[in-house]
């Protein structure tokens, strides 16, 4: 049996690996001369997608890793695109994936012919396959919204898709339309060289940051089973208020013109660590939606005019499969696509789309798990439900998405990282089982529940089990801490604050010890005085209840404040 993979970015590489592991003869097509897709920085690229020269990944290294290939401990938690490429190359080298790739080969047509898929490449060469996997992503086709009188503008117009670095923008007035991650990255970079940088936003946004409490990566702290459980069981308004309160402590979204019309969990997060300082110094300005443009400026809805030498669309992307024939094989209507579990067209179970998602989290581990599921389906180890059941599931997921997110092309591919991963994992029998370790390894069970839900957890059991998964999870805290601890600072050798700080590193430990000591001391005094009227047993029960309640608070604090290092 033969399977073809189109595209060799972070989605295509695990597709090759998993199809090969399932026993297929694999041929992968890559239209460029190298792997990596979007993450392979190519300044001269005209078609396809590539990152900016300065791009740093928004997901920490542990949460964007493939499930059987932990990143080097010395790499920073948020890697520059060059380090991401090093990681991708290391993955391809370890599993010898490039031997199945045909570089500089563009797929011009993919068509169902009889019981097989016919692939036509540049030069007219045709090959036939039993199965096909489309791994070409959704960042290749820029989206340009209509702006009134745009034809009058005499300055430079480009899309964020075309932006590479700050060269050529020195001393210019920059006007950016849109307030997503790319918009803020460009604004931050140009603020140091441009005369002015203005960002226009229609809806506003909640501004998140990579570094969370205690200097830990946000996803290591927040993407946990414990946190997900809490969010799922608290009222919608409470969860939004909690997160929005914390974001407001960093920067007042009202004063700085950022506050959106929607709640935090109704959007895909916008991450940037530098913007607040630039807004405070006036190097970047936030304004409202564009009304129209003139020859050398932009007029916004409020009537204010901003001079502009350069107009940059940071307005996202659309997606399509230009090589697919007929196009109705995977119909795309208003940026919506009907795929079972975001992977299978209900009419074509021999065709799969990998990585056509917009997760709150990283695409790489999701694409890998999708590939594991698809390979199992193609090989007959797992059966898909009926077409009717698949269509019902598609409709249900769309309804949930519509209820949660505000209407935008940005959200038609949206999934929650952990919920979606668990959903796929259940299909292939590899969902992490916390209860399995409660008696045999209770500390590891705690880590699975309270710690980061890293991709390695999906290799602990079931199809595709990896013997190194448990150790990868246990050593995750060390890999998180190592790049940050470049200075030797042994606590024993520097006790400026005395023994208390030496033995009780965190405020929660001090409070716990102090209150427990106070209660016990008060109890002893009461009993010695003989005036309490409380039996020794009752008092002991009260103390135990207090210790238990405070202990739960302690676990919560330590988990949230220092989740990456407590285990």
C-alpha cells in the first residue's frame, strides 16, 4: 500500500513517520529545496509561507515538541525560528525522514482516479497512491479586507505575509491594519527604526504574555489537567473575570485602547511581551478601525488622521487546496470546511488533512497525533464511523465553536489544545490515565494532573507507546529551568534573610507553618488552662481539617506559581 504526503513542514514530517511506522510505502512532495515549511526562513520567498527574520515562537519548547523527541535542555523556552528549524532538522535526522521526500517537486494536481489518488507533479509526471495526506497548512494565501479609497494611496502597501525585517522602513510612518500576533511582532520590531507606528483595530484584543507567574512559560503553568478541570466546572463569567483581572494588572486595556468587545475566552489569544512598554513611551499607538485613506494618510472611524508612508495588512490568511481536483472534494465555504475531527472529508476516507487547525497551543504535537490516528485508520486498525455520524459530529463541533467564539475567519479552524488532543487520543487508545499511577507512582500521578500536559503524555500507553515518555515528563522541569539558570547561585551559600528563607522558599510555606504552629500552641494553652470546654479529640479533628484545607491551598499555590519545578 502506498501513501503520499504533500508538504514537509511541522505537519508533513510526522505524517511521513507515522505512515512509515504503519507499514506504508511513503512518498512526500516538497515544492522547495528544504523541510520546515513556515519555519524555514527564506527572505526571497514569493509563494508559500515563511516567518520573519526575528520571529520567536509563541509556544514554549516543551509544549510544541513532538511526543517522542524532547527538545534540547539548553535551548531557551521560547525559541527563535532558527532554533525551531534546528529542532525540526534534528527530528527529521533521527527518524531518517528525508529519504522519502522529493524536493523541488510541486504537486500540480491531486485527483481521484478509480480506487487510487493520481498525483501530477511539475513536468507532467504521474504517480498513483492508495492514500493521500495534505499537509500544506493555512498561512500561504494572504487575506486583504476592503478599505475605502485604497486606490488613492500613494505609499507602499504590503501584507504581513511579505514582511521579513525592518530594512527599508527606517524613518517612515507605518500604519498596520489588524491586531493579531503578526501585527504586534511587526509593530514592536519597526518601533525602533520607524518615525511612527500605528495599529488599527476593529474589535480590540486581550493582550497575553509568554512569561507567566514566577517567570515560567505560560503554557507550562496553564495547560494542565487541573486548570482545564477548574475552567470547565466554574461559571463562564467567573473564568473570564479571573483571567481578565490578571491581564488588567499588567496593562489597563481601557486606558491603552486595547479592551475588546468580547470576553477573553471568546478569542484566539494575542501574545506579546514588549508592547506595553512601547505604548507607554508612545513608540506604538493603538487606534480604531479604518474609515478610508487618502494619498498619504489613513483616516479612522473617529475622524482622526494618521500620516502613512507604508500600509501593512496584518489581516490573516485564507486557505485552499489549489492542486485538488475537483475543488468540491473538500468544499470551502466562507472559510469553513467540513472535516471529521478536522481531518477527514466524510466522502473521502482515503484522504486526510493534517494541521488545518488554529489551536490555543502548538500545531506540531496536534499534527503528530492526527497523523498517528490517520495512519491507524488507513492501515485498518481503526474504523471511521458512518458518514451520517461524521456529519453530525461536524455540525456539533461547529455549533460549539459558534457559541464560544465571536464571528471571524480567524476562528473557523479554532480548537482547544488539550481537549482536542484528548479527543484524538481516545480514538487511538493513548489518552493519559492519571488513576493508573495513583498507587504505583503517586508523585507522577500528581505531575500528570497538576503539571504541564506535554505531548509526551500521549506516548505513555496504547498504540505508539514510547518507553521514554515517562522519563521525558519527569525531566521536563529540568529542561524548563536549565536555559534560565546560567548563573550559579546556591541558596546555602547566601543566607541574607536567614534560615527561614532557606527552609521555607515560598510565602505559602511560611503561612502554612505559621498558622499550624499558632493553632497547636493555642490548643496546648487552652488545654493546660483547663477552660476550653473542647475535647482533645474534637480539637485534633479541627486542626486536621485546617491542615488539610490549608494543604490544598498550598498545592494550588505551588502548582500555579512554580508548576515546572515542584516535581
